């Protein structure tokens, strides 16, 4: 049961992050740039 709750919480967090990135294109670009740097 705890694993299922954790999955729901992670999904909820992702939906919030996705909404923020859709709302703020500048933030989306910064995150994209950061992810590219982290990937090497």
C-alpha cells in the first residue's frame, strides 16, 4: 500500500512540475539547459 501511495505522490508532483514548465517558458528553457549539462 505504501508503494502505491508513493507512486501517486510522485505522479502528483510531476503534474505540478509539468504545469509550471508549461506556464513559464523561460523556466522550461532553463530546466532543459540544466538537463543537457547534467547529461554531459
